[in-house]
């Protein structure tokens, strides 16, 4: 990958390799990564350190990480136009996270919405990592002089925290210590909703997995899940998130995959039944996922090649991350080796 130039901004994004990736991950993140890679200098990763904020089965985490990387490539990431790596392969992420921990405030971390949600489910023993992981996320972003971070609306708070910490440290150590990032919100399908509960976001950890379309689902499983998808009262197939969240979710999925406008999709379904919408959405999803699934399995069959790709990506990421970390170390007053 070429050295970043002023004409191209830097984008960084990653997904936790917990459970299987689902359609929301694909439409809200990976599909957009593919679109962005030729117009930006892109850093994409499997964020396994973040996954460890909740205890993981070691074998499953390893398999999920390989699978995530394979899916990224199968979906269209071009290694000549982006940098692809695993977060834990770049030790500078953890090193910078400690320094940001020393500059972050407990008050601002305690206000993080995801900490409130996740800690409420953790019982009496709340891991410290659940509290501090937004500063690891900030380290991910700041290490690569990132300008833009693709996020959904529910993740903007993390970018705002990163901006606050970066500006705080720039005030202490020089305005060019860190690039202050901005959130980048994709205009289409930033949020794909649960098929059974269309007022909630599709999730890898949903109580009922039938509400999520996983990228590893078979055609039969995809058909079955869409048949069971929650629709709404009435018969008209129109896009109305407030009154028809189930129908709107299916229309959004079609629009994101085909590029067709909401109005055009609505026009196609005048006089048709909800069953038509469900099964035609299933067909569109299966058509999109079939080549990705095939290529993913080919990649997973050769782990040595995936290891080579990840080693190469980590070496390039380390080279960039080390420049940022050394700059900060020098300004903080550490003795430089």
C-alpha cells in the first residue's frame, strides 16, 4: 500500500471477531469498506483485543478471527489498496492505550452508553476492560493519523471521546501530536435491524439467532429466517420506520444490496403481499452472499496464506504505528532508545 499523501485522507475501521459476522456488519461496514478503499488510505482490522472485554472461548475466537479476515477479502477488499491486519498483532495499540488511560477521565468514561449497557449485564464483577476499552478504541484510531472513522449513529460517542482526548493531549504536547478524527456515517444501511425485533439493531449476540442473517448461513437458513421475519399491521408495502419498522427494514436491505431507490422498491410492491417482499429479499441476499461464501471457504482452506497476509499487514501497520508512538514518547519525556 502506498504511503498516505495529503490528497487522500486516512480511514480506519474494524469489527470484533465474536460469533459470526452478520448482514448488518456486511451492509453497515464491510460493503462500505470496499467502496472506500480506492478513495482513501484504509486500515481495516479484526479487533480481537476488544473482543476480549468479554471472556471468549480460545478456539472459537481464533476461528472467528480467521473467518472474519477471509470474509473481508472475499467481500472485495483489495490488499493493494488497503491495509488488513489483526489488532493484537500490533503491540502499539496496547502501548498507546495505556498512555491514553493516563489522560482519560473516569467521569467521561462512566458516561459512555455502551459501558452502561454492558456493565449492567456483567453482574457484580465488572471487568475493568469494559470501562477502559473506549480508550483502546481511541488508540486504534490515533495510531494511524486517522481522519475519518466509519461508524453508525450509536458509535459516534466513541469518536467524540477520541477527539476530546486527542485535543487534550495536543494542548499538552503540541497541536500536531495527534490528528483529530471525524466520524464518517455511511448514507445507506448504516443500521440493519433484527428480523424478529425490527426496532432493535441486528446483533451477533442476539438472544434469538433467527433474527440475524449470518454471512455463513446456508440458502435454506436464509429462506427460513426471512419467512419468519416480523412485518407489520396493514397490507401496504411502504417505507415508514415509525409505523412499519419490519417492512422498512426489508426495503432498506433490498436498497442497500441493489442500489435501487426506496421509491422504486415501493412501486414494485404495489398490490403485492408481505410474503413477496420477504422471499424476494431472501433471494437478493442469497445472490449477494453466494460468491462471498464460496471465496471465504477457499481462503479458509489455506490458513498459511491467511497467515502470510496477516503478517504482511501487521508489519506495515507496526511501521506506521511506531512513528506515532515514538512521536508521543519523545514529547512526553521518555528516553528514546
